[in-house]
C-alpha cells in the first residue's frame, strides 16, 4: 500500500521533517564550497505580534509560517545543489523557476 505524502499526515508528522539536518547540507556543502542555507532566513515567525489576530488565527499563522518557510528552505537547498552539480538545463521552459536557475 503506498504511503501518503508527509504533508497529509498532519502537523505532528511534518514537524519531524528537518531538512537542515541532512548530510548533504551539513557535510557536502562546506566540502564543495557551497554556502549553507540559513533556516532563520526562510522560516519566520513574526505574525504572532499582530494584535488584531485572535488565538486561532495566530495558530494558523504559525502553521503556515513554518510549513511555507520549510518548503522555500528546502527549495533553496535544492537550487544551490542543482546550481553546483548540474550545469544541464531543462529542454522545456520551467513554470516555477528557482532563484539560481538561469
């Protein structure tokens, strides 16, 4: 039976995903001279200080801040990896072009 994507398992399962702990990012990036991606630049919790939000809205903002930041963080790690290791460009036009894909 196929396993469901971690995003569908709920916040408990997703909170265990920590791509920054990956061997590629912590070991290979410094060895290859690739600058590490700083998670605090992508996962930002700043909406809790908005006074006009109620408790439920703040909880939703915390959830969205974490998971949207996590997705962008992982995408940046992948983009830096692709920039360093893969000089071959796609044959078709890419809809969601990453920051380092030129």
